[in-house]
DNA sequence: GAGTGGTCTAGACCACTGT
DNA sequence: CAGTGGTCTAGACCACTCC
C-alpha cells in the first residue's frame, strides 16, 4: 500500500529533477497542494519535509516553498600547502599580498573578514597523545572564522592547536591581535625555525549539529565536511593539529596525488 | 516563546551527549515521552525527527527508539594510488593476492563480494569535454559495487569511464566477466601501455538521494561523500574518469600532501 | 490585511516487532 | 497479543512576509 506523502514527494521530486519546476520557482502553497492531491495539510508538509531534507527545496516561512538553486562551490586545493610553504620564506611585502584562503577562493584580502581568538589550555589526553607530549602540556588554541565581506555567514570554522613551548621563542605568535598573519601558519612556524614537511588530512561528512547549522547559516538538507589536519615538520614531529568544519553545499575539496614514474 | 518540540529535542540531545543515555540504549516510548513532557504524541515525534536527522538516534518501527552507536569507519588513503601503481607491473600471482580495496579495508579478497557491469555508450558532452574527445566517441562504462560478505549493503557505488579505443588493444578489458581484475584499473591500463602519472580527486558531501540511501542502506541522518576522480597518464591525457559514492557514516578519507624541502 | 508556512492537538487506525 | 512507531485527519491558532 502506497504511502501518500511518499507518492506526493516522488511526484514533486520528479517535477524538479526533470526541470518542469526550475531553480528558484515557487511551489503552490501547502493548502493548494492539499487540495490538488486530495490530502490534509500535515500530509503535504510531511512530503515537503522529505524534499527539504534532501536539499531540493527551501521553505521560507511566510513567503513560500521554492526549488533550491545550486550553490557555487569554493574549491580547497591541496596545492595550497606547497603554495603556502613557498611563501613562508618570502619578505613580508610579498606575503601580505594574499594568503592560502585567497588562493582557494580567488578573492583578495579586502573581500574577506577574518576573526581570530587565542586561548591557552592544558592538553587533554587525546591531543597530548597526538602531539606526543605529556598530558597537561600547555597548548595554544587558535579559533578562526573567515567570511566573505558581502555575506553574513563564515565559510569555515577552524580550531588549531600548537604546543606553546614549541613557538614561545617568538612572543608575537602568542598574540591574537596580530592575526591575520601574512603567510599563514607555515610562516609563523618558520619564524621559530620549524619547517613543515607534510600535511595529513582526514575527512568525514555528516549532517550539521544545530550549532554548526547556525554558525555556517546552513539550510536544511545540507551536510558538513569535517577535516582533521595534522602538520608534520622535517623532524617528523606533529607541529599543528587543526579541526576544520566546512559547509558541504559550498565546498569542494581537490586533491592531486602524484605517482612515481616507471 | 519557546517551541515545545525544540525544547524536548534539546533536553534529549543533552542527555545523549553527556552520556546519560548511552549508545544502544532505548528511549522511552513516544507515548511515555508525551506523558512525561505533557505534550501530544505528534509533538514528541517532531522532536525525535530532529534528532534522527542529526544522526543521534535510530527509530526502529515496532521496536523502539535507540541512541545510535557510532560506526567504525573504513579509511580510504590516497597512498592507495601509488600502492596500486607499484603492483601494476607485478606478475599476476602477486597481484591476485590483494587489491586497493583490500588495502583500504584491511580485508582479504574472500571477505569481499564484488559486482561489475560493463556497458558501452557514446560520450555525452560533459564526458567528451573532460576526456578531450569528440562528442559521440564510444566509451566503456563500468559500474562497480563492493560489499563485505557479512553485510548486505555495499560500501561504495562506483561508475568508471574509459575511452574504448584507448584500451581496445586488449579485448579482455572489454569483458565484464573478467572482473575483479587482479591489480585493478592501473594494471588494466598497463596491459595497453598506459602509465598513470597522477590522480585528481574532487570531493563534496550532501544528504543521500532516496536511491543512494536504499542502495547503501543508509540510516536517516547520514551524508554521502561524492568523489569525482580523474586519472592522467604520463602524456597528460585523462585515461579514466570515475564517480564514487561513499557512505558518510562509514568512510574516512586520508590524504597526505608531501612538501618540497628547503 | 491577505496569504504563507509553523506548531500543536486528540484521536483513529495501520504496520512492525517480539514474546 | 501487547507494545512500539508510522500515517493521517480536521481543525485551531500563531508567526512571518509582502503588498
């Protein structure tokens, strides 16, 4: 026996997929749909909720239900790491021009709004294990948000951890008011003699928590990409651990793996 | 004014996050929760639907509502490409032992069930553009599914495209009954003199379509990771284009980027 | 103010699970 | 068969948007 709300959702989904209803188009009101399908309004709402969870429509309270327009995606390329390393030893004037985020987004610094907050904490067991330091070692936690100046929501949420003693030789690194640091973290590490050798990144994806949905201004029916990044220096120490949360509807990750020649 | 179903969801979410309700634990029935919170059953259902969409609970019809257990994730490491390349020129006995999928999952071939279907098609404009061939060029489309023998759902959905004329020198490559091919696609390409130089992978994440949810047996409140992979040969031609759909609740992607030394 | 979606109710009946 | 979640109704009232 067919479920009414699924049949209605199937019918509407088909009409969206085949272009009968175009991106941005408004659907009939719930009351009209109820009449059209001969069902109650809550049943129509059930059907629309499915499509909303799939990311096909947006429901705007008081305004209507619309076919969602696909978002343009920002590309995050793993070339950014080599690119940032190359800049790390340049004079400040060159570094100041543009950073890794601008490299990804194709924007210049003026288009971006940057927010940073620093905090010291003693390493909990998981971070202590990862860094290979005793539990309770003092870490510097750096929380970043970046957004386009034209938009209200940031396009990433970043938390980065450094071992304080590893970088304390340059007191400027402990000062959040110096952000954004021209040349990024690799340049910061360079000022205390640390050279990054490789970057290891782990990705997973899941639906956003309510907090993430709020902070990133995510509509219903989107996912977040979680990136756990570890940077190793040339002595094989982990020198930075970052957790990055990216909006799945506006982010594309690009990775190139070069293979040895025969 | 606070919304009842959100307050109830907040309360339950808190009790799950802080461990008061442990993974696998059963929640009270909807009727009991309705009594406890002094609300109607549909309002309780509204609250539970939120938590389900966040991936925190599983609702099992006729059985109850349970706190979801985190799934163990299979790791997909970009080392797999170099690993597969190294094997591509080995004798068949060595290649037959284990493939890239086994490399990722740590399983042996006997634990895996493999399904492949081949089909020829003429290149639509997007694929023709990507390969740099005229529209209408004949392509080989290979559809793969891999699952653990102990489970019913596959852990990936793969569609791979090759230019038929590029590989037709070895007729065995056109025969789906020869799958699984020991040594994988890189070995297949090697038999017609193609050496893969680099692999480019693009990732995005979004909620599953109903078909994907069915095929991958995804519970509510999970995401899929979409991987668009292009393999380039040493002459800088694209030799393979693959689209891979991975279940977000069981997949972790690991990428290592090596940087040039100073 | 008219029209939209959002929330909530009280209850009926169905479908599935486990004993 | 008892207990669970799933679907659906008919209607009330609220909150928001836009004219």
